[in-house]
C-alpha cells in the first residue's frame, strides 16, 4: 500500500486545501481537500509527474484536468488525523467512481505568488514615472534569447491599446473639462525603455508624464483596472463580466490579447510600479487564455460602443453615405459614415439626435488605431 507524506502546501485557507505529497517510492501527488470534520480531513490525491507539477505550479495546468485525466488511471483517498500529514495510508479509487462533488471546478489554475521585482520599483522611483515590465515567453525565447519581430510588435501594440481603453474608461464619468484635460495621448501612451532576456523576453515601458503634486500618475488607474480583470483569470465567467463593465473597446482588445497568447503559445506576465512605491502584477497563461476568450465571446454586448450626438448637420452626401455634424456639447465637428439611407436630412437649420456605433479600426499602412463612427439611427429634434 502506498503511504503519503506532506511535501508542500499550495493553498492554505482555514487549513490546508491543496498540497503536494510524496509516496515511499518517490512518486508525486496533488492532494485536494474534499471533506472536513472535527476529527479528520479527507483528501483526494492524483498521481502527477515532475513535469505536471511544474506546469501546475506555473499556472499552466487546470486542477480539474489533474483529477479527471490523471497520468495513471487511478486516484487515491487519504485521511489526515489530528493534522498529522505524515505516513498516511493511500487507498486507491478508480477515476470512474469518484463522486463529481469531490472534483474541483473547471478553470482553476494556480496563480503563483511572487515577490515584487526590485528592478521595476527602482526604475519607477529613479525615473519618477510609472514603469511596467512585460514578460513574453514565446516558444523561440525558451531556447535562446530571441523573439519574432512580428510577435514583439503585436504584443506591444496590444498592451498599448489595452492601457488606452482602460484609461479612457476610468475617466468616463468625470466632467467634460476634466475628460478633455486628461484624455490627451500623453496621459495614456507608453514609452518603451529597454528589452532584456533571461528565461523570457522582457519589455520595460514607462508613462510619459511624471506624478502630479500629490504624487499621483493618472495612468495608474488604467493598470488598476487591468489588474481587476487579470486577477479573475481562473474564473472565466466572472472575468467576462468584469471585461464587459470596461466597455466594448477594452473587451475587443482584451480578446485580441487572449487570442495572441493562445495562437502564439506565449504566456504573458506583467508587473508595474509607481514612484510612491506601489507595486502590482498579474499573468495570463496559455491554458487560461482559451476559456477566457470563449467566455468573453459569449457576451453579445461586446464589440462596438454606442454613442449619441446632438447638433446640426454641416454636410450630407447621400451617394457616399457620409455626414458631418457640429456637436452642441463642445461645438466640435464630428464626421462618419452611415449604414442607413440619408435622404431627406436637412443641413444647417435642423437639429438632430444621431445614434452611432463607435468602432476602432486599424490603418493598414501605419497599423495605427483610428476611431470611426457609423450612423445607426437619427431623429429630428
């Protein structure tokens, strides 16, 4: 009979929830708490290889997969009496006989806890900027210090877009004056500082502006919003809801990032720090990216954002289905295309309410993201 000994606790919450165990033959097991009483704690244990443990500890392996498809077609049951985690008899149990309530939920990936990177904090303090370190681990970087130029460019572009849309969403409820003041690109565009290698390909970027007199850097609001989404990576349904709260443009970009991670087999990890010594970090593994992408794709309200304008038309072209309107809110001229007929619209004298879809599209030549408006409906006022 196998006898297990506790090797390492992985999750502790009012007792050991998950731990790594060893048997007398050197075999490894992931053990999951299933029942608890005053006298004993009962665990379900799955045999696992060193490679499997490595993937699980790195957040690359779903805990449900460990127990549903064990590397040996057999699981084991142990009892811990009086918190004695040593020399525990392991009783075999066929996988088919395991009650469903003993199994963990789908999509549970261990999120490794790492101490803050001192270099990131030092850079933020010395430069007096928010500094973000992004680690990319594509297949080519695992063999030598290199990364595809196309993958690198795509990753940086996606990170910048994600920060931009998170930032714009964070200031959405401010006054018009404050939105105009903070909405300029200098408050959300990032500057690339340096590259480094060592197990993965690392990009350092910084905010373009220093803190205000109170020590606050506006772009940190965007990183905080991204943190709230990424920390739900092991809970796809909740993550999709949080993504939806940040708006269609953020959602579309986040989907693109998840697709990039999955398609290129490139886990993504980041850490950011502020000059006042605040730090935070997050990661998305390839295994997490796929269920996250699917969960977000099921949200029917993700894709484009609906916006409303009130004002008078200064131009209408029925043939090309284009229009231009002066907004009453800020007296700025707004132009776009139409997906409906424009016949009968009156310029300069009639006020209208325009309901449009706002879409971000990429220019082929420059790769720059541009905003386009598409008229969906209108009514005279």
